[in-house]
C-alpha cells in the first residue's frame, strides 16, 4: 500500500467514525480529520509526481 493509499484509507475510517458519532464535537473533529488526511494524500501524490524526472 502506498502512502497516499494509506492516507485515503485513514480518511475513510475517519469518515465512518464521523457518520457514527452522536456527539456534534466528535463529528466535526472526525470530519476535519478526514478532510485533512484526504488533502495530505493529494499533496503526497503531487509531490511524488513533481519529483519524478521528465521522460
């Protein structure tokens, strides 16, 4: 599993927890975590693409 895949899997788990949470503060926290992890995955992919030598 690549780093972006792991981050996306963690984001999906946070989204599940968000959906199951009954406490508003916990829902908001896990929503922010899911969004942050998804953004990190995109950033890691972008950095990996940018660091590859041009063919």
